[in-house]
């Protein structure tokens, strides 16, 4: 048994069922969610930014599209967790937005994936 869990009493299924019926379940004995995997987000430069900078509205094209992506990349360029964000986006295969300083097209190029088509050509 891992040291941090030593001495903690395990609740039986019956005990949990009883607590659930009362509407109270003590979860203090459980390890937290994989918080360490998401901690980088609390340090991200984009945390206070408008999400519209990172995700394009439907139909956005041309100069507006390019300027929005450039603005997003400027936020990313000063971000202390740029590489953690980029690793996440590539691993999770984020399909939309600017993540870790990479656009949708740049991420697709790095992973070699093809964008899914919403409709199949007949």
C-alpha cells in the first residue's frame, strides 16, 4: 500500500451505499483527481484572455482570421507553460483553436493527421 494511503480505512460497498442513501459521501479518503496533470493551466498566459482570440468564429477568413491567430500566438509567446500546453494539445489531438502557440493546421501538420470531413463526398 502506498505511504500516503497507509492507515486509511477503506469503506465497504455497503457503507458507501448507506452514505449515498443519506445523501452524504465522505470523499476525503480518496486521492484527488489528476490535478497535477492540469496544474500548468493555472499558470497559462491565456487564463485571463478572451477565448475568442484563440478560437475562430464560423466563417472567419482572410485578414481577420490571420490577425486573430497572430494575436493568439503573441499571448502564447510570453506564456510560461507554452510547452506543457503544446504537449497537451498534440497528445489530446485538440481539433480547434490555438494551443501552445500552434494553430489547428500546424498541429495537424505535426501529427500527420487528416482533418475529418463533416460530410462525405458521394
